[in-house]
């Protein structure tokens, strides 16, 4: 626990005074919830949506390869709050299907009206999200990526496809370098980390990176992403990782994944440790 706190402080010091491109907690024309799932009962993702003005809000659920699965719409008035629980809105057949949600403010104010997105300058919507587990009595923060949403001009918000969201203003830009935190112990059920990676391009494949421990030791390794736009991996399973690399970070120059990976990229780590007694979320910083 002490080592994790020291490493977190070191990461904060390393980025102090440097402009950070991630943006959260601001209003725009929409936002992305990058990691969404429910198990049909105890586990689900809950989203809170806040509006500054009357609008219709179109949402779309994409699978991990960015395939359009389902969508819907709800209306909001000025200074309104709308809770959105994925389990209640998903429909049938999506139990344990991981994906992501896009919420967009339409130019119309009713769900039967205009279905095009508001301009990038709009400050209409903001959101927050968390994943809850009723059986474990636990709640994990899910970072929401603020817009503006780079949705294809004139696109119909009811029929968004894999290429419709080209960028998200609150994420990093492909070409930036991500510093992805891990905290593990090499044993099942102990200190575990899952590193989430979301992007607007095709991230699928094997990526060569440098892994560091908390003593500045470095080694080159690889990690694999099996899906195109949303995936997460377990750093304990990385082949070639030194057994004593249990607390540190992975440095990924996303420019090395170009030109296949393009647009925006975003990452955070979900850490579960007995010392916490709860799941913790760490936003992974990046260079500019």
C-alpha cells in the first residue's frame, strides 16, 4: 500500500506543470463512456447526464470492435439531470457483452425531431459514470471522455457506424505516449490490474512497449489487444515481464501503432488489492 502511494505521488510529480490534454467534467456536444457492461443482475454501469439547455440526447452502444449494436433517445430540459443505468436500457441479449456508449446532444429538442449533432462549440452535456457490483458491495469509477465529439458532419445519430466517431476532444491524440500504471503480485486473487485501452481507430494487434518498475528498471515487452476499439489486458500475463516488476508503469508510444491506429486514444487502470478492500481507478497520463 505504501509503495503504491509513493508511485502515485511520483507519477503526479512527473507530470506537474505540464499541460494535460485529457478533459473531464466540462460541457460539450457529447461524451463517451469508454467501458460498459452488465451481467443481467448484480453488475452494471450507471451514467449520470447533466444538461445546460433543452435538447434530445441520442445514445449508441458499440461493441468492442465499434460495431453499432443498439441505440435510443431521451429528452432533457435546461438544467436537467438524467440517470441512465445500462442494465435497464440495453435490451435483451447483451448480458456480459462489453462495449462503450456515446451520448450526443442533437440539434433538435425532441426525440422525434432533428437527429444531427450540435456543433463542436456547444456546451450542452456533461456526464459521469461508475460500474457497480451489488454482490461485492463495490463501486468503481469509470472515466468519462468529454467531447467535443468528432462525429461525421451531417451523420444521423440514429444510425452511427464504426467510422462515425473520428475523434473525441477529451482524449489523447494518437502519437502521444501513454504511461499505463500497474500494481500486481503475480498471484491469482491478490493484487490485480486491468489496463483499459479505448480508441477511435484500429488498435488490434501486438504492441511493443517499455515496462518500468518502481526502481526505474526497464525492460522491453509486448502486450496484445484483441479488439479494435475497446480492450483491456492483464499485465501479469505479459511474457518476459521480470517476476519482481510488481509496481510501476508501461510506456506505450501510440505513434508506433500508426497508421492503423488513428484519431483519439484513452487509457485507465483498474486496480483491485486486498489492502484497498475496493476497486480503484487510475487515469493513465500521457505526453503531448
